[in-house]
C-alpha cells in the first residue's frame, strides 16, 4: 500500500516537531489540513513525535552517563506500543529526524511488522532527511552562519518548508 498524501503529511508534522523546526511545522500543518487530516490525527502525530524525541533524549542520557560509570534504568523498555500504520510512519520519521539509532532500529523493525513496505520506509526517510536539513538551515541562518542560498529541493514530494 503506497503512502497517501495525508499519511505523508502526518509523518512530516511528526518529523518537523521532532526536529524542532517551527517553519516546517507551520508549513506542514497547513498541508496536512489540505490533505484531510483531523485535529485529532494531527494531535496524535505530534504526541507520537514528542514521545520519540523524549525517548531519544533518554537513550542519549543513559549512553553518556554510562561513560561515567553510571547506570539509569529505562522507563520505556519493553512498553507495548500501538501499531497503527500512521503512528509507525510518524515514529520512523521522527526517530530519523532526531538522529537516534536505537529508536530508528526499533521503529524500522516495527514498521516492517505492520506491513510498511521498503518503498514507503524510503519515502519517509527521504522526507525526514529533507525536513531535518531545512530545520538546520533555518537555525544556521538565524545564527548568521550561512547566507540565503540556493537549496536542493524535494518540493515535488514535500513542498517548501517555510
């Protein structure tokens, strides 16, 4: 089953929220509404993205503290996760967006178990890479690190985030 425009935009909302990109979030909220998503679906995508982001933060905290010989118990390990297709697409994109290898491995496996195709996984990963790049360029411009420049576009599939 190919990704629908609504599924893609819900994943884009999750990725934009997970990467902390307000211009991308603004853009994709408008786009997901045009694609027919309800407020509840948008809220669920945001909640899932924030859950992945929080989990990634906790994973990195434990990893860094382990270098100091400290151990902290995970509160998320082994928790059952809902397996809806949209939640898995959002989680996958968010995990890629926040650069969390552990989460990404988990969400890739979960996506496959609910029948998400490799083509759909590739679409979400490319979308996440694009949005993550846009988020970084917004921050770099704000910090005065880069000037306005021509950017590679993924607009056929994503649109121009902010």
